C-alpha cells in the first residue's frame, strides 16, 4: 500500500500528543495508509486511546472494524497503556461505530480479555453491555475472569462476577481463576474467588462477638442455592451475581475482626 508523505508527521504526533499537528497532517493522509507493521492511523490512535483523533478518523470514514493479523482496533484500544477514562471514551466511540466486541485475535483473545488483563473494570462493564461474551476462553483456556486473576485485578474480578462470569472455568492445565490467583500470590483475590466458588459456605470456627442481624445473615447461606433457583424462576438470573457481591462486603468486615478463623467448605483461607 502506498504510504503518504505525511506519515512521519502523523507518527510523530502519536508519540508527542500534539493534536494540532495531526489535524493538519490528517487532511492529506489516506485514512487507510499503512504505517509500521501495517497499522492504519486509526489503529495507532486507538492504541494510545486518543478519542479525539479516533473520532476525527472515523468521521472521515476510517473502518472501526479494521484488523491486522486478526488484531482489531478495538483490541488495541482495550490494551492501551493509559488512564481508564481515556480508554473508556475510545472504546465507547468504537462500539458506537459497530466495532465487534467478540472478534478474536490469533490467540483467541477478545477485547474483553485485553481489558480484564489491563485492569479496566469500567471498560469490562461497557463491553459486556454491548454483547461481549463474558465466558469466552482463549487458546490456553483463559477467560476474562482468569486474566483478571492472573494480574491481581480485584475490581475487575468483582465486576466480572457481578456480571455473571463463571468462576469454575478452567485453563488448559486445569486451573481455575482462584488457583491462578493463589499461584501468583494474590491471597485476597484467592480468598474472594474461593468464597464465590463455594457459594458463601462460611463456618465461623472461633469465638466472635457479632450482633444478631449479622449472624442471621450468615445463617442464611445454607439456603443460598434455593435463592438462586428462586431468582432464576422469576427470570431474574442476571441479578444473582449482584446479590452475591452485596454480601462479600460483609465478609470483608468480618475478616478484619480479631480472633476469627474463616473456612470455606472446610478449606482454610490464606491469611
């Protein structure tokens, strides 16, 4: 593909962040010009989550679904090393122009997995709201939840569980998200995922002074599966994750109290 004479100017802009320079350059650049590695101007702008430039290029007709070697513009935006606010704006813009959130790269990773890997919880929620498959797995069996656990992103983990991610999915080497968190020494995340995986089967195994209302809440865990069935019967299965998350904060409060030992289905938690 023929390269535009302004390519070096555009590339310099992307490195330095001078929108004025790019605005002048883009008027003489073919929006589908090929830069290094075959990237287009849109791919470059998305990779640094510059929503202003992305919008300009899209308005000029750039393809929001462009991919090079199966790596899409949306993936590049989700993997950007910048503030989540910038990434969120860029991803929202691309989705509004019909970028597909379920395309996969050569490793079968989706934009959702890239966002989970980077720790962008708001981007994760946005992608799921636009139809991203929350339990998709890559060629190593990693789901978005497992990627979040791999990198210790608690907020993303909570968000994915709230949205209905399956915590029992396993990688190709038969590791769950909880086990991945444990291997990488994210003890708090391991405890959280173990709690979720066992449906709050908590046992308080030492003396503790707790008010009756809190005790009564924990005594209701034995009927948690019945609550799930009830919600599913009402067609409210989508709120089960949210219901679980609302109870986790009680666990956090209790875990801070002294002389308390918590077990999940007979399994000791990491201290």
